[in-house]
């Protein structure tokens, strides 16, 4: 029983850390957005905006998967409190 309790606690920590890491990755991309939007109008800016949007979409999938795992690991109390749960998407 103690081994299972320890394993569950570690799993919860790991899933929470994964959410933080994936959120950090997305935050880094969002912090770059002003630089992309400040580019002069034209084809280069359009391409940069499109590329940035692609990177954000690619980062969002791992973030939501990490949120799903965290909610499963942590149980209903976290599912109700965490804004990245399925109900808020």
C-alpha cells in the first residue's frame, strides 16, 4: 500500500510538472508575439505570423494532453479547479 501511495504521489508531481513545462513553452511563444506583430506589413510579416501561429498550435496539443493527464492523476477536485480541463476548451 505504501508503495502505491508513493507511486501515485510521484505520478501527480510528474504530471503537474509537465503542465508547468508545457505552459512555460507556450508562454515563451506568446512573449515572442509582439515582435512578430511589430514587423512591417508585407509578405515577410504574413509568413512570420503564419509560422508563429503554427508553432502555437503545435505547442497547444502537448499542453492540453498534459492537462488531461494531470486531471486524471489528481482527481475530481483538480478537474473542477483547473482552467485547462475539458470543460473549458
